[in-house]
């Protein structure tokens, strides 16, 4: 398209030149008021030769780092390569020499790189297909975070909190959207597993109902794709509040422990506070849940030694991990958001039943 | 159970100016009694406001201080709150009321001594808390 337009412009210029030349030849020549006629008023043979050079060299040259554009520029009668820097210029010159192209047939110009127009940044609250851990999910009137993807008996699923279902404990077929039903009305998954909380069981305080993990499983709808072993990674690093996604963490295994050493460094990714990091402050702590009669056995508390915010409303379900190892899912935190609590993977797998395949 | 679908609109920061926040308590109470506390938020604007709140049961804090600023009681002290985000839309003139009781004890379990105390309510959101103006409670002998 651009070459055609350029050719059309060149044709108009040539016409003007020819018309000017056909005027009274006895008059002294005057400086033209329009651009010089291109030197490329060449024969079809010359143009074909240049086109052949362009076609032959551009695939190899444009594979070189730092090249920006290739143009069979009829206006100057040369093949023109645009490059980002002097190094690229040298590389292109050498490549053209190797390809036997005469210096007179090409030109290399320094130019700025072409940057793709940026749309809205992808954040943990954006739409993701395939889905991965750490991104926003929506159900009824609530927002939570998708913990991690698994397969159970071959069924693609994700794990999130039990309290991120329509009713905490028991299966009601909660339907999930991602990121919200208004952005995409597709039901991405339906709750299939959320064990009931048990009253009067061993160790369960009077008036409480107990479990070992705040976890549930939802099975993906057939048309929804999901990535195993991936957790969304934000751009700016931990404890910055950044929500912009730039890549992913890879999870290859799960930690079989329910107790973790104090000062162990752990990470989480959630839709509200993004990627946060802290150290284990207490482990295997029996924990009452504020505003409910729920009591969870053997949970782990995490804080940042520097006092950073590590959790916020909407981070429920966030995957908690260290390196490539999944440790569990976050479910709650203190009112000042300086401490978060997670359920260990081992308890999640035991309560949900069946092997949770991560990768 | 029927699942009610809610449509999440684009996040709109509630105009704090359009939310009248208030902590309602009796003006005075006797040592040993229990004080009812109501945190009240009203949309006094002419447009609906989306509130993004913390918890399955909406989480709110109450902070009680002596006149010198020393905190004697916090409702959510040492509480672990589910980190779920809940959407509540307040229509114009609609009021959200949250209730709790306080037994006039410190977080350490000691009974309050008579005197004046300043109470403040905080509604937890996915951003800064929504705070009520302080109110004063006079605690008297039994």
C-alpha cells in the first residue's frame, strides 16, 4: 500500500518535471518550486533489478538485531534499510556485502525503533485465557483470587477458598466468572468440592465448626482453557503494590508439609495487593475466623519484617509459594493488612480428596 | 440455594463526600455494662455508590481511646479476617448499618475506669478505610 502511494507521488512529480521540461526551452532554467525529480526515473529493467535486490536481501538482513525497516525506495533508487544503532548499521553493511550487493544500490539509515501502540496494561484484574493462578475471579457479589490450576481425575479445575463459594462449606454449584461477569459473562467454572465444616469433632472448640483448610475446587467449563503450573507475575517485584502482569511464576511441585520453619520466605500473588513477600511468623496455628464460627486447624501466619502491606480485600484464594514450590492458599489477614494467613497444600489435598495434579 | 448474580461495573471510587459516616453510641454508660455501637454509612449523594468492602460478614473496626490518645480497645485487635472483597451498592439515601456490642473492657480484659473515651469507627475497604468522625462516651461509676 505504502509503495503504491509512493509510486503515485513519484509519478506526479515526474509528470511535473516532464511538463516543465517541455515548456519554452529558450528560457533560462529556474529553480523548481517542487522537489527534485527523483533520480529513480529509471527504466523498468533498473526498477526490476532493484526489486530483485530487495526481495533477495531483506529476509536475511531483517533477521539481524536492531533492524527496523526495509524499503525498496523508488524515490532514491536504492534499497533502504532503517536500523536502531551503529552496531546494527555495521551488521547490515556486512550482510549486504556478503550478499554481493553494490554499495550504490543500498542506503542504511539510523531510525527510531517502531513501538507497538500500547493498549491498557494487563493486570491481575484483567481477563486471562488460559487462566492461571493469582488472577481475579468473581462470583455472586464477591471478588476473590484464583489460587492455582489442577487436574483431578483428569478434570481441569482450580482451587480457591471455601469462603469464596456461595456458602462456605458444602457444594452449591457456585458459578465463577473471570475477571467479572460484566466483562465476560462466560461461566468459567463451577464449584464441585467444598467439604462441610465439622462441629464437635476432635479438638474443635465448642460453638465452632472446623476444618484443616479454607479450600474448595471448581471444575472448568469445557470451552475455558487453563494453564497448569503458572502463577501470574507482576512487573515491579514484591511488596510494591504493582498489579501489572509481565510473565508468570512456574510451579513444579507442592510442599508436603503442614508446618513451615519460622523466617521461611514465602510469596503470594493476589488481585488486590499483587505480589507480596514475607516470612513465616507462626506455623501450624489453630485459628478462629473473625465474623464467623469457623475454626481452622494448623494454619500459617506470614508478615513482612519491614512492615509492608502483604494482603488486602480480594486476595482470598491467592497462591502461596516459595521458588517453584506451592505451599498453599491465602485466606485471611489482619485488619491492618500486615499479616496474612494461609492453609497448607497438604491439608487442602487431604480434605478435597483425590490427587491434585499441578503440572 | 439460589445464587444471585451481580454485575460488577467498572470500579468507581466512591465519593467520600457523598458518604455520611457516623458512629452511634449512647452518650454515657456505667462501668460493667455493655454498650451498643452502630456504624452507619449513608449515601447522601444523588447517584448510587459502589462500596468494595472486606469480609463475608462486612468487617468494621471500632477504636476506643483515652483523651490522651492511648488505645484501650480495638474491635478487630488480633482478629483474622477473610480477605474476600464484597460489593455493596448504596442507592441515594440508602443506609448501611453495622452493629456490635462492647463490654467496656480493654483488649487485655480489664474493666474500664470511669472517665471520657473517644470512639472512632472504620469500615474496611479494598483501599483506605472509611472513618467516622470521633464521638465521646462518658463512662460512670456503677
